[in-house]
């Protein structure tokens, strides 16, 4: 299902909030990106940061399913959001 760019940005923010509730997932994201806790609010609306948030979620199907269940969205929405934000050239979905 396609998603607008605005919808994709909103979903990325929801993913960030969901990840923040799980110290293990958030810790992995911070470690992988080099971001600090202080960067989360400052960079939350940055497209590249949102792409990183979605990429982190999409690494594991169980995270995608847990997120979708928690927020009441279809499991395909995180990937649709990632595609809508662009910058995926060279990936299987880009």
C-alpha cells in the first residue's frame, strides 16, 4: 500500500516513539547510528534520520510485526514509508 511523504514522516516518528519504549531496540539504534539521546528530538524531523529509524525497524520482521500491532497499522506500512522517503537506491526495494 502506497503512503504519502507526509504519512511516511509521521510513521517514522511513530516508529521512533515505539523504539524509545524498548531500551534494547533503542540502544541498538543509537549504537548503530552513533546518535545520542539528545539527538533524538533535534533530528526527529530530519529525513535522513527518519530513513535510519525505518531501516533499523525493518532489520527484523518481529520488530515490524510488534510495531504494527502496537500502533494499529498494517505490517507493510513501515516498508511503504521507507520507500516514500526515498534514498533507497541500490537496495532490493529501491
